[in-house]
């Protein structure tokens, strides 16, 4: 690795599994001190931290339930304490809004509760995480939101999730204008189908796998490394002139 992020600090929400886990590992491998959040599975979060530390990186985990909007200020209070103790400053260089919850459920099955739960984590939480991060974000910092290819090409089987990700794309543009004067770039990375435990059931269905691969120009599911490479680029100095962009990393899904 290039170690392009030595001396930087990063917060990755939902960093205990899936794409978030891979992002935390990649940013740490590039030299960043990584704070990752988790909701319920402390063991998974501890495993990520241990893996980073065994590779001589720096990381720690913080618990937060992003369904609860009131929990976000407390998260940042804990983050401040840890960063000051470890580094002498609460400055945050990189913020990755990755946390999510299950988005499955079609139009006929939707309820106000399912709507609220999906939007709370995928749309409301990133908004208020950035709001709380503003006083900590360094000049020339990075905000990277994890969106989805479904934010621009929605699937009828997941209408609420698709709408929530469209909201993230819009927020990315608004924040880029808001924070540009401080040299802070704001971008979104929009994966297509990536092999994670959240879609394991889909990948057990041979017909669905065949259909998805046929709809993808590069003919395969993505790996988490396909996404983390884009995130690492945007987080680095090499991505300094890119802002307000939704970078689709889908292998050409549903072109």
C-alpha cells in the first residue's frame, strides 16, 4: 500500500461488517487512525480493530444505534475523548457515512415503521453525522457517502431503500457547496451488487446470480476491494479536485 493517509484520522460508520469493514481496513492500511462504529455486534467490531492492530495499524470501535438520532452527539463526544487521548486533538480528516440496515421490502409490504427505519439510518443519520462532525473536520478534509446504483436506477422490490439512496446523492451535492469554502470535498460512492453477507441469500439463487451478472457489463458481482479502492482514492490527496460527484462503482450495472 502507498500509505497515503499517514497522520490522518477517519470515522467509518457501520465499519464492523461488509463494505464498511473493508473500508476501515483499507484506510487503516493507508496509515489512517480509524474509528469505526457498530450497532449490536461488538464481536465483529472488535475483530476489525484486532485485525488492524495486528497489521500495526491504529483503530478503535464505538457503539451507536443510528436509528436514534439523539445518539449522534454522544457518539461524537466519545470520539473526541478517544482522539484526544490517542492523538492530542479531536480533528477528523475523513468521514465515511457507510452504516445501513436492511432495505428489502416492496411497495405493497411497506409500512410507516419500515419507511422510518430505512430513512433514519440511510438518510437522516448521514445528515446529522456530518452536522456533528463540522466543528471537527479539518480544512481540506473528506466526506464520503456510500450510496448505491439503485439511487439513480431504482428497483421496484426496494423502493424505500432506492429513495433513501437518492437522498444521499442529493445531500452529497448540497454538502459539497456548503463545505467547499473550507477545502472539504464531498463525494458519494455508489456500489452495484457486491459480495457481502447482506445479499448472501441472493447469491444462493443461481437464476438471480445469472440475471445480475448478465445485467453487469463486467459480468460479475463486485468484491469489497472494488469499492474500497475508490474510497481510498477519494480520501487521498489524489482526489483533492473531485467533489460533488456520485461515483458509481458497479461494474456497469444495468447500463
